[in-house]
C-alpha cells in the first residue's frame, strides 16, 4: 500500500451532478427543483430528480414518468467545459499534484502542504469553499491514504460533502460497505459474489486470492483481494497519458435501421479522428462497445497493420465490426454504441498503406484540409452528406487528448 508519511493526504474531488449543477447555478429558478438535462436520453440529472429514481442513460420518457415535476433543459456543452476549466484552476491553485480523471473529477496529493496550507481536512474544506465561491458549484471531497479509499470516501460523502478516513479506521470504514463499492465490481460481478453469499467488502476480505480467482477470474480476483484490504500502490500522477480516444452515443430503445445506425457510426468515428489529429495522435486498434436492451454488453476489436488518424481506414474497420455484430444487434436490440481507438502512437506516425496507391499520409492531407475549414468556421461548416440534417448526438466535454 502506498502511504504518504502514514497520513491521509490524498484527496478525491468530485463535482456533484455536474451538468445539472451548472444549469442550477446559471438559472436561479432551477435551484432546489428536479432538473433533467437532455432530450432523448438523460446525460445528467440533479439530486432532486435522482431522488425520484431518475438515472443517467435513462430514456427521457421514463425519466419524466418517474419525475413529472422535473424541468427538462437542453445540454450546453460549452458551458460545462468552461466550468470544468475553472474548477481545475482551483485544483491547481491548491496543489501542483493533480491527476485529472474526467472533466468533473480528480485526485490531488497534498502531502507536502501542511506548513503552508494546514492539515488535509482543512485543505479539503478550503477546496470546497473556493470551488463554491469562484465557480459556484457544489463539490464532494474524500480524503484517505490511498486513491482507492479516497474515491470511496467521496462516494459515501455525496452530495456536497467532506469525509476523511483516518489511517487507524480504514478497514472499519471500508469493510461494512457493499461489494459494489469496490472498483471493477459491476452488476454481473456483484451477482456472482452474492450467489455465494458475499455481500460486503468484509466478506470479500475473508477470502483468499485463489478463492476469489475461482469465483470471478484471476485478474478480478487479485484486484478484489487487494482493494478489500485497502492495498493500492498507485500514486497521484500528473503525467497520466490517454491510452485511447473514444466516443459513444446512447440510442434509447428505438430500433435503428442499418442506414441510420451507419450514420451514427460515421459521426462517432469522425468525432474521434478529429480529436486524434488535433492531439497529433494515431492508433492501430478500433474497439466497438455495444449495450443491448437487456443491459448486457459486448466488446469487439480490430487491429490495423499500422497506426493512423485518417478517418477512412478507421471508419472501414468500425463498419466491419458493426457488420459482424449485426445478428446480435437485430436479436437483442441496441441502446448504446461506442468506439475507441487504442494502441496509441504519441508520435503521430502515419504508417498505414492503403489500396490504389494511396497512403495514410494522402488521406491525412485530405482530413487536415477538412479540419482547417472546421477550425475556422465550426464543425458543422463541413460534414458528410449522410449526416446532413441528422442528430449526431452530444459532443461532451473531455480532458485534453
């Protein structure tokens, strides 16, 4: 276990219902009222709406049935991006040791700040106060000796809370919690454990690593064995590199004809490759992620012979993966589709050779010309004909690539 001076000095800071909180901040009439952000599928909801059962990725129709008093507002991604930037400015004013996790979440290491800023609990309180004063948003902070436990603490303290787990109370705090609090434990893993009468972290901690491996697999078993004992050797890293660039879209429960689904695929791959080129990144592996009507998920991947950020070869790979999954989609229905490009080459090398004498560099030149037009006139200024007039989904704020 990584322990800094034997004290709890890692903070996990997590904005509360981020998108909905920005809407309530900017429109005082929404404060204290249930708010649903989005139209077809819910990307975010306020805690007042969540109290009535509204959840992220739920269809808007179902959300409105659960919470008829909710105010539905359109998403404003630019506003959320600006709010995220302002919050991270606060983080970096607190400490230079900030590890972003998402646009509304980060780890902070305040180990060396006691003489300058006080004890970690005081620093956490000051962070929350500054985010409230400078950005106008509520934020929850968990404090512990490990990243894992700091994140668990912030989850327990939500919403708008502050919780420190003292070193001598770590296992007393962790062990009574349900197994879903352990990283990596989703519904399927929780069901496997509960089928054997394992419902709490304490019950996981009673098992050997080999026993856990027999229940949930070797990798997951090793992870649960460590986390149930608060063993987490990861440090807060300021040089964390993105391992993939991705995008996804929730589809609701409406059945999409093949041509409409292909338009969604085109829009997602276009979005991903645009980000890759802007960050001078190339990749070799295209990963497809699907979620079906019964909430089961599948992942498929295809690796190209060389790295590229060109839209055409990555789109061809994506279409091939969707075509192979078409029987499952037709049988089980589709509620979410996503892609990621991994095996990232941070040097941006274009090595892919293509038929008819064209190379990845040729296609990149075409893509670069399109990118220049979009940079000057906006992303909608130049688009594929098949996407004209279509809803391409929300382009959510993201960390720098």
